[in-house]
C-alpha cells in the first residue's frame, strides 16, 4: 500500500521501517534509563487506547519509563498546562498529539528550547519546523484515508446524488487532509455528485449537525464523517430519522466495527493502524534518543474495511480478537 | 476618513494640501512600524523628524483603516509606560502557492508573513494549465472558507519552477508571463485576479524559497546567504545585505546550466547531478546488480526515482551512497566557485534529496570547504533547510507583502486603505471584466451544415 499524501511541509513519506529498532539499539536504550512523557488529545477513545498500547508497550520493551500520560481533552489550555508541567519534570522526550495549531504552537516550541526531544503525532502546530522544533511527525496517510473513504462511499450513491460531509471545525492537519482528499476524489471521479459540508466543533455536536444536514438535504444519499466517534453519533440520528443514508468514515473503533458488521447505515471505514502507529512513534522516540537522524515524516497506510472484511481487519488493527457483539452480528457465533 | 482628507477650500493659498503631503509620511510611518524600526510615538517623532501633531494625525489615519494597533504598553523608563505602536498583521491575508515539478503547495499567511495553514499534494504540472488553475482555485476557496472569513484578501503570491522575468513597470503582475509551457495561451494570473479580486505576484521557486529561508528559516538575521535547491533543476538564490538579489532580468542563480565534468563525461550541472541523473544512475546500478537494495526495488516491480536512491543510501547501500556522493561533489564544486566570489556567511541546501539525505550534504560540504579560500570558509556554515516546501510558501507571502508595502506601491493605495484601490489594479480589473464580457458576447460559431465533416 503506497502513501498518497505529502507531509505538513511537503515532505515525502518515509516508511515505518526507517525507524526499526535493532537488538543493539534496544540494548543501548535499556542501559540509558530514558524517561518519556506523553500528551494525547484524549485517552478514552478506542483509537487513543490502541495507540497508547502500542506506544507504551514498545517503550517498555526498550527500557524507557513513561512518567506521565496526559489527557488533554481536545482543549488547547489543558494541553499547554500539561506540556509546561512535563517540561518542568525534564523528561528526555515528549510524545505529543497537538490538539490545535497556532494556539498550542508556543507551548510545543518550549519543549525543544528546553533541550527535550519532541515527537509529534498526527499534527504539526503552525510554524514548527522538523529538526529544529520537533524530531519527526508520525501519522497515518490521512490524504490516502480521505481518498479511500470517497472511493468506498461512491459505490453506494446513485448518479447525481447529494452527499453530505461532516467535517471538523478545527485547524488540524489530519482532518484537513482527509477533507481535502475526499473532496478532490469526488470532484475528479464523481463530478455528478453535489457535496454539502457542515462542521462540528465538538463530538457532542455531531448528532445535531447530522440532523441539520438531514433537514437541509432531503435527498441526501451519502455522508462522510471525518472520524468514527462522530460517525457513530451520526448513524444513530440517521437510523432514528428512518433515512437511507450510507455513511463512510475513518478509524475502526469498536462501535464503528460493530455498526459496520451489522450491515446498517455505516457502509465503509478507512482504517488507521493506531496500535502500529504507537509502536512506530515509540521506535522513533528511541531512535531520536539514541542520537540517530530521523525522517521528518513517517506515515502508515490505511486499510479499507467493509462489512465483508471487518472481522479480520479488526484483528489486524486491534491485535486482538473481534468483540463478541461483532461476531454475533456477523453470525460467526450464536 | 481622517482629517488629512479635509476640504481643501478652507486652506490658505500656497500651502500644500494635506491629501498631497499625507501619503509620503503615512507610507514612511507605516513602514517604520511594520518593520518594527519604530515602536512608539516618541520613536516615530524622533526617527521621521515629523512634528507631534503630524505623527498623531497620521497614526489616527492608520488606526482608522485598521493598519496599526496602539492597545499595548511598552516598558516605562521613569515616567508612564509608552503606548506601543504595532502593525496589524491580521488586517488582511495573503493566499500563497508553490508549484513544483511534481507537487503543489497552498497556504495562507498574515501580513507579517506568518504562515497560518498549509497543504501539499502531488500534482502534474505538465497537464493543461486550466486544470492547474481549477485546482488552485478550489484549494484557495477551501482555505478562504476555513481561515479567512473575517479577513480581507490582499494578494495571491505563487512560486513557479521557472524564472519569472523581472517586471520593472510594477510590483504585481499585469499579465501572465510564459513561465511554463502552455502559460502563453492561458491567462492564469487574470483568472485568479477575476476569481479573488486581488493582485497576483509570481516568483521563481528558488527566489521564493530563498526569501522564506531568510524570513523564517535558518537565514533569519543573515546578511549574506546562498540558497541552493537541488531537484530535477538546480538553482541558487542570493541574499546580499538582507535583500534578495534579482539581477537584471530576475534570472539570478541558474547554476543548473553551468558545465561540469566527471571523468570523460561533460554536461550541465543539472544533467550530471540533478534528481533525474541520480535516478538514472540508480537504475543503471540496479541493472548491473551493483546495488542490492535498488535491485530488490526493481524485482518488486517498483520504479526507481531519486528519492529511492536517497533512501537506499541512507540504509547503507554502497552503490547508492556513491551516486549521491558524486552528485554532492559536483554541486559542491560549483557552489565553491560562487562562495569564493560572494563570501556568504551561510549556505543552505534544499530540495527533497538534500533534505532527506545526509550523504549528498556531506559530499557537498567536503567539496565546498576543500575548494574555498580560508577566509571564505573560516566562519562559513553549510546546512540543509529545515523548512521543506514551506519555505516557498513563506517566501511567496514575503514577496507579496514587500510588493504591497513598497513605498511606490503603497503611496498609490494607502489613502483608500486597501490595495484594490491601486489605480493600476483597478484599470487591470476593468480590462479583465471587459474581456470577459466580450468573450461572453462573442457570437457562437455558425452551426455546421448537415453532411459537413
């Protein structure tokens, strides 16, 4: 699977293998007693839990102590406070998923200024430069995920259909890339489709925004939601309204996987690999701490998931068996 | 509007009108504040030698058109803390784009040249210009929708792969120059002006990247800098006394055309050391079985490009290392000649190969330090760019901002408070509107008669 997007500064992607840790790297790391802090946008979503599992586990294998995992609750002020607290504790590295752009840029700049290595996940705050302000960005190929979602949704909507897009109202590299790619694919391959965008600022608004779209667009046949948690909220609203709208989204959370297996309104998921992303971020962190040069952007490809391959995709992405409810819905057990 | 536009009938005979005298002092005051040479009213009175009343009047005028902000307080030196006079960088935005051989970057910046957001994607510049124009328009509209609802748009600035001839008659484009094949038949600049109602600037990508590096990258604060972009084309940008040197025709730094020799082979620097040459050497090494990694790429059905050669070199492939070293040495030899001539304090290597790989940089460094006069190399720093394609976007923004606020241009629109009032711009927009109208009115070609081929 190739990477179709470019990095936040136009970089070409490097494969996760570029940060592979060899036995001698692990041996050196174990003797160094490194300390790392982690600041995530949230710690409660399925994606975040998977990422943490891959990240913390791999760091543990390299003998690196994780001294804090902060849940920034999608809030700039909380993240700024968390990062400043972390800097005070002087870890060797901080792994951060910036929750915004300009608002959190200065706080992230203070990390490198304090002599601490910064590894970014999914987003680069405005003005930060690789090798100067941060070591590397580790993310999914979000542009590729957006294209994947568009392609899969296209098969479920008729010629001349109206398609809604529920986009995130924050300046965030990952969701921007997904949105731009989705629109681009549709404009090139399905110029017959009428696209209407509505934005939400918080996940709790997703249901309300879906209702507005349903009211405004009585002929809406398809809906793209930029990630799975708001997509499952949108699915509930669509089912309650008794409308036949096919949904495509990104990220294979548990709820989304079960919804997909049910063969309902959610018809496809362009899945990230959060567990592998966490592992890659951990390897990148150790590589940086060992003083080796890292590429500016390491990207992981997405996986297209449909009701047909949801069980095996779940296992591959989550590195664990599919939940009982999913297996029941697929009628693999009784 | 401020009182400098007061009714002239009340003025005494022989005394010049305020509307005639105001623009030069407004321009001077605004540019001093914008470049932070003066940060308080006292600074302005001292630096411009204008009276307190005149400075107060001009600041009131600039305040009224939201170009300055006096809400902050400076540090007191005994008495009351002085009010800071600051340029309102958020007054308007500039849309920016970089066009590369295989990629397109877009973004938006404030009037301080700060990039607010950017996006890069792969693109094919050999396709029809109309498609490029449509893509740029779509992306610009998306950015405006996301970022600029509360701000005016004052310019579009684009960096292009080819040199843009220096237009001495104005600081923004009056037409579309034939920078790339096909541009002579498609009014790209006019289409963008029509769609976004603002002036358009074009610069070569090397010039824009040099400006970006100087403004926001490693070159910040540098007096003399040489910027070299290594890609399919190899070009250089020169900064002298903190200003981009554009030469007689805007064609400075076309070092890719310099002839170089390697053994019994002679060719231009571009053809011997550019990314096409690196890819070609990589393919040859794979075919000869000299490079296990590149041979494996081919065996897996992958096409070898320069980036793959660079990645193979980074992973320790000896043949790939030699290819990049050779390219670095050739580039270094040419840069050394320039360095001996220009005595820069900083040389920045950019482009995806130079940025993703240390081997080319190391070989270039060795060649430069080895061939430079000791006085030239003593404090010379040779580094790779950390900005990637962002330098082109920041540089494009800087180009537009310098164009907008150049005294000769600023004087023409400052009284109206927005650059769209510049007489050249208004006449250009009228011309474009007339052309569009006449295009729309043009009679349809006669329908073919039945039986005609």
